[in-house]
C-alpha cells in the first residue's frame, strides 16, 4: 500500500517539476500573513514545510454560507461529517485522522469540548458572522499546540477593528423556514480598537430521517422537522498603553438548540421528539510587550472555555455534560537577523462532570487534570531561500507524566523558476479524555496515551506571473495505541498495532483576470487500522472546484462543485431489513451564490445549495438537505 502511494506521489512531483521551465520571473507575495503555523505572525513564504491553507475574507463573502463547517469542505486534506442538518454534531477529519486529532481554535482559544467522549471539537454551531479568515495547518503540530494537534490545527480568526468606526446589519431568509438577522460594529483609533457582533438564526428544518431514505423503516414518524436555533455574541477589544505595550481581550458566547433524531439500536436514525441545548463560552486576555527595539516580544495569555450540553427526549432531560478549561501561557520571541527563536510555557487545566437520568441513570462526579508544557522553536533562514522550522516540546501530564514531541519543517525556494520544495516530520501524543478514562459506564482507567508520528513532502509551483499556483503533497501518519470504542465490551479500548493514514493532496489556483478565478483541489486518502480495515466515514477520493466571476463592478457569481467518494459506514449500520450497510454512496454537490453591490451601503445576495437536489448522507441514515434557496440584504454604514 505505501509503496504504491509513494510511486503516485513521485509521479505527481515529477509532472509538476517538468512544468517549471514555463515559469517566469516572479517575486514572493509578502502581503499574506498567518499566525497559526508558528504561533508568530509570519508571511506565507516563511512558514517552512508547513502545509497551510488560508480561507480569506473574500472567499467567505463570495460564498455567502452560514457555517464554518461548509467553508472547510473544500480544503485539501479535510473531510467533514454531520449527523443531520444545521447545528447537529459535526466532526472534522484531517488527513484521515480521527476528529479528536485536530485542534480547533477561535482567535487562538481551544474550542475542543473536554466533556465530549474524545475531546474533539464540534463545529456545527460555529457560524461565519464576523469571521475574517480561517487558517488550516495540516500535519503534526503538537510541538506548538500540544495534545490535540497530532493531525493539524484550524484557527478561526475573527474581525478586528482596523479603521474608522462602521456598522452593518444583515437579514436573510430561505428554505426550510430559515431566517437570520445579525448586526456588527467595528472601529479603531490610534490607541483603541474594538469589534462586536450579534446574530440570531432560526430554522424550522427538515426531517433527517425522511422518506427519501430507504434504509430506515418508513412511516409518519419521518415527517417531523428537525429545527435549529442559534444565538451568537462576539466581542473583542484592544488598548495600546504605549507603543510597546498593549492589552487585548476576546469573548464569544453561543447558545443553541437543535432537534435531533436519535440513533436507534437497529443502527439507523429514528425520528422523535429529541433535542440538544448547548451553551459555549470562550474568552481570553493577551498582554503584549516589546523590548529592545522589537528584539524581544512577549505575550502573556489567559484563556478559558465553558461548554455545557443538555439532552432531552419527549421534554424530559436525559443527560447533561459540563466541561471547563483554563490556560495560562507565556511565549517570548527573540528576533535575530536570520532567526526567530520562540520559548514558551503553559499551565492547562481541564475538568468535566456529567449525569444521566432515567433507565440508564448514572453520575460522573467532577474530574480535573492538569498539564504543564514547555516548548522551544526556531524559525531559521539558513541561507537565501532556505527556511527551516524546528521545535521541541515537553508536556508534563498529571496522569501520564512527561511526554516529549519534536518537529522539523524545511522549505527551499528556487527563485528563478518559482518552485518551492518542502517537507516536514513531527511526533505527537494525545492523552485520553476524561470521559474515555473515567466515565462510570464506558470508561477505562487503564488506557495509555496515544502516540503518533507523521511526515510529508511536497512541491508548490507558481507560473504565469503568479496568476497560476499548483501544489502537491504526499503525507503519511502512523498512530500507536489508538483509542476506540469496543461495541462488544461497551468500553474504550486501544488498538493492538499501528493505525495508518496516507495520501496525496493536490491543488491548483488560477486567476487569469482580477474578476475571474478558479480553484481545483483533489485529495486521495488511504486509511488502515491494525486489522487492515479502512476507517469509517473517510472518503478515499475528494474533489472540489470553485469558480468566482465578478461583473459590471457590482456583481459577483460563485459556483462550487464538490464530489465525495463512497465511504465505509459504521460497523453498527443496518438497513430496515437488518442487513449490514457496508458503504455510504458517493455524491456530487453543486452550490451557486450571487451578490449585487448597489453602493457602499447596500448589498443584495442569494445562494442555491445542492442545486440538483442530490440525496446524500455523511453519516448513515442522517440525510442532508436537498435543494434549498436563500436570499438576503446587507446594510453598511
């Protein structure tokens, strides 16, 4: 399996290299800056061997989507699974790894739910309001981010006040009884900046256990619509005390209620009166200092998260989960002529408790665990056009002791041809979640920490005066002691042997004119557990094509096509006749968005999702929405 994959990656690299003769002289674009790849602000051409994708504000505005999850679906190496409609549980798989191996951040604040079964992040409630950009880093990132970043990091960055104060209001309505209203304001002076926003979404919904699904028993129970409500409040502010000393703060609160269809013992979604109420609060304070003419920059950070979930059936509460985290961290960056040396330390504490009621009543008394971490990283411009990122981290976990991880990510650019060769290698570890260890019904206190190592190698090529960019990357990741739920013993156990994921990511972007752009991406992912079986819900092949066209200086069209290969269904998936369901069918989605800007103050927009009304499931028997249309207006002052 690996031999074939290496051959395929080598062929793609050779094909890309063969095109470098066509390259024209170019200069690296220094304008686009990222903060997540190294935990320092750095231009994209200096991120070394890191695999980075940035979803820009222009892309977000062109697509007019409501959910961050929908935006991520076209990113190479990323696949998502939602258990139904808007607001339902949504998992992110990076390079075929489990969702628990991807760290999700909002403005650098961890939003992974420590009360969840695997401490993964559910991004189903994260809407795009006041989102400025999204940075996606694929590969082992434990050195800078710790336990949950063994497969990658996604940092959702909100808008900040940067210029004269302004305000906007947005209204939208559409299919499935959808309506949404939001307002925001932002601004800055020489010393102060701020941004605030609020939005309310209500969707009557559709039944995910609907009549189009032939796998489940049919009847009147499939007619119940699964609605969704979301209230999101967000605020950030910064104050510059002096030119070298500033304080900033971020706060975000999400209150949501989603109707769900329970997972029947027969393995399929069963319609009924069930819903989940959740409250999520994330916050942080940064104290930033600069010393010795910027030779030393210092950041002291406190951050927190509180996530509470209540589950109901027929109006009765069946269970509740509460998870809290607090982190205090410091990072100092020494800026030499050819180095940026970062040294950091953090103290992290997580706690959770839960309780179930009724027939399966049980109580999980509060458990708390802490981790002390220390890291060092060097961003080294070794020679002209050679960048090496290298780092080491030690985590002192209260339960599992000291764990060391390391990473190196070099990249070399051939200026004459516009070719960048890059690679990375890193190790990681993931401590079991409190739920996996201590849940009274399913926990296993004898679990060990998961360990991993991964590498990738790739090439990026710029052509035609930088209007055409191509890239290809081969990746491979190995996981030891992978934790999974055993449906025979009804407890968490560890795999006996290595779990492997590997594949190829390819993208090409072409902007022949300022008003016309194309982006094509393809991902091949091969996963294998110790028994030689593929991991569930991971597509082997995924393709996306996005076309953007601006016209008459006021109009904008965005056409998006996604094709997702068939995937292995859950081992507990059975159809209405009791037959095991082996695979989820492949599907093709076509989404169209358009907008017309009358002037600086008024914009009309609309979109049609799933234009050809494709029936598809991302999780077995949980139908996704059919063709749907939405329209709205944005007013800016």
